[in-house]
């Protein structure tokens, strides 16, 4: 068995912690920013990884979707935010980070629907530097949550909420994907493992407490903030509504309407 078949990619943010907490020791975890994980999948460094939905669309000819799992927001997401010192309608330029293609595409699509057409500027994810150079700044993940806690007055748009208000669908920021030629039996086994992890998190009080405490310790966020994030802002199941939201994003924002999905066994 090749080594990569026992490696699971995971984002370096907190949003996947309920799925990855205390996995069996046979699995090696490869943490990386979301955009890096796409490259790891294409190079077969890992068997499955949560990657930006826009990256999946870009590489749909080489990757397959793992059904039933994703990084989903059914409204306010709290970790994909537009910051600024002025109203978005007055923003002439917006600094965009390079670590998530989905959030970048979503940001520009949302602003276009609002009749706003600012100039995008690629920058590193440092809020102070971003707002020194630009009127607005997009941040994702732990950085967005941290800066929102420190500067709530700068939060102008929560992209999860904006998407929901515009489309009526949940926003699928990330999907779980694998290379097309990966063994289906192996993939279904990993999918079942993640589903078991999620079931534990949702139904085992002690396990859930352990996950929240571990995430709080690792991230520096309070246990109350972590619990709010997991309870109200992010989810991991692709139900029928989320799947419709995913398909809407892929077709209307990314321009694809066909993709390969793992056949469940």
C-alpha cells in the first residue's frame, strides 16, 4: 500500500476539528492552508482533503467529490468576513488573501450582485496592512474570527449570510475531495470514518466537550466562542439544501455544471 493512502489532508483552521479529533493512529494528518491542500490532492500526497469549492471546480476533471460532507454555512459563518473603515458601496479597492479561492470568487460575486465593482488587490492576510493600502479587506478562517473579536466595528459583510440572503441556499465553502483514480473502497472507508466522527461529536457529550476544549486550547479562542462557531456558524453535512447551494455556486460562480462524485458502497 502506498504511503499516501493513509494520509488525510486537513485545513489548518479550526473548522474541521470535529471530524479529525483523535482519529485512529493508522492515519497520518497533513495540515495545510485550504489552497495548498488542492495541490496535495493532485500530487496524491493524501487520500482525501477538504479543499475550496472553487478549487474543486477548477480541477473537476482530475478530482472526485466525496458525497455528504463539506464545510457548510446556513447563514452567518463568522469566519469569512469583509472588513473595512467605510460602507462597501464606497470601497474603491479590496485586499484579497491568496489562501482560499472560494472566498475570493464569492466576495467578488456578492459585490457584483450588490452593484459594487471594486478593484481586487492580492495581499497577505494581515488586516492592518490590508486596510492601510485598501478600503476593504477579506479575511478567512481563524484570522477572520480573531480580528472580528478585536475589531467588531470593522466587520462589514459576513459572506455566508450575504450568500444566503442573495440565493436562499446554504454556502458550501469547502468540499471533501479525492483524486479520480483513488480506490473507491478506500474512499468509502474514510467517508464512513468521518461520518462516525461527526456522529460522536453531535451525540456524545463527553467527546463533544473534548473536541471543544482541544480546539479552544489550540486556537486560543474561548470555549464559548468555539461552541458558538460549531453550533451556529459551520456545519459538515451536505444535505439536499446544501447540495443545491453547492451546485448553484459551481454553475453560476465557477461556470461548471458537471462533476464526478464517489459512488457510495
